[in-house]
């Protein structure tokens, strides 16, 4: 029996259940990012109240601060951060390869780099990534992969695909925490031949789930969506599908419609820290002078703590005075907005009405400012 149960389909879109050691996850699902064992400015109980069912934590950062051994000693990541639901930990690969200036060398055994914390030389291997994630005790562990930047020469892209498969094969043999699921990651950019090769090689390993990596990192949107559509069709039907690093409302709806079950992004909380609110009017810069006397909530249809109690004028005042409450309120709102959007999509799939739900949502979103597509 696989960990994932497909419950409904609507075109390419899917609704299902992922069963983990810390409970069931309803999909499609957005995973708020708790990089350092915290979703910035938000309490775990607040996350549950907002509708979050799973969090993502970062292997790279937790490895260096405070260290997997300490977290293990203190009872594991769930107890450490007081979150009782499922947790997915990334492999650390994206952080290593996105911080390209820190890389010293890479080979088939692993990648050597300088820590962003103290500059000391460090090395990640598939076995070490597995060991860190085992000690963290996450519910879903990710395989270490090679993440090439956009416009990588084909020869280097081909090598990244080969090495990603090699590392997944090795990590599959490593010890895991009790009940811990393991997801593989395909690479290959938007190159049809290499992406297909990577998807097929990772799928052959018969892991608990499969992810599309190396997309939404700077390539044109249409190319990313086209690649997602045909690559998702190649993924095993009865395994969870994870798109790594997308979180703007329009982008989330587009990948759901193309058959993706899970996705994550720092966008809701990062945008909050810059004063930006996700709303049905588009993405609003609440610091702007035009909101100084605006007595409406951030979004009329939202029931988050910010929208049920405070006005745009008040939130703007907090932000412009650099009051922490303003950042918290915007973070709560942005997370609730995106979680509600995804919950609505899931219900629409179950009714067989995703097409109309998506069309109506995209028409309402009609961004006042262009959404940011970023990881």
C-alpha cells in the first residue's frame, strides 16, 4: 500500500490524501516554509488555526544551527518546534547550489562548499543528508539533488541529471526515521529529453513520492508551465507529486491544474515583511499613502486575524512605524489567503469544477501589481 491515495481527478488536477507518521495531509496542499524550524513571525498554533496541515523545514540551515544532534537529543523536530502535524524537510541541495559562490567543488560523491554561517568548509553527501533528516525526524525526507541554474549548458545539465539519479539511489539505501517517507527529485530544466530521462529514472526507484525540481528559478513562466504539464503526466499516478518552490496565487492554481499535489514557497511571509498583501484586488503595497485612511480590511472576504479586527490604515501605520505586529498581521493574512485559495481548489476538484473555479479566481486576482514568481 502506498502512502498516497488518489481520491478525485478533474482533468489533470488531482485531490488525494498523503498518510504520514504525524497524520494525514489533504492534497492539493500548500506547505508554509519554516526554514529554521519556524514560519517567520507565526506561532505553530496560529498556523494550525489558519488551515496549514504540513510545514517545510530546511535541512541546510538546521544542520548548521542548532544541529541535528541537538534537535534529536531534544526529542526531534516536532517536539522542538511544538508542531504536531506532518513536516517535510528538504535535502539541503537547493541551498548549496543556489549559493553558488560558496561551492568549492562537486563530484559523484557529494558537494563541498563553505558554510554561510562561519565560512568553514563543509560537505553534503546523500548519506549525510539522509542522516540529518533522520535525526530531525521529519515525516517526508527529500533526496539530495543537483540544482543547476537557468541556461545551464546542456552538458552540465546532463551531468546534473546523472548525478541526481546516482545520489537518489544511494540515499534510498540509507537509514530513515521510523515511518519517514522519501521523495525523489527530477532535474533537467526545461530540456524535454533530459527532464523526461530524469523523471523516468527517479520514478523507477519507486520512492514514496516524486518532485519536480529546478523549475520556477528564473525561466520564462510559460516554459515552466508547459514543462510542468507534460512532466507531471510522466509521474506515477499513485504517488504524490511535489512542485518545489512556487507560492504566488496564480502560479499555484496553474500547477494544481497540471496535476501537482504539493508545493511550497516563502512568498507569503517574505512579501509580508516587505509590506505586501495578497488580496483579490491583486498584490497590494500596504505601505502606500493611498491606504492611510482606508478603513477596509486587507481583503473583504478573508477571515484571518488581521482582516477580522484591523483596517488597512492601521496595518499601514504599523508597517511604516516598523512595528512587529504589522509584519505578523500581514504574515497571518497572506498565509490564510493562500491556504484558503488551495482549499477552494481542492473542493472544486472534488466537485469536478476546477476549470470554472480557476477561471473565476484568476479573473478576480487580476493583479494590480505583477505577482512575483520565486522560490
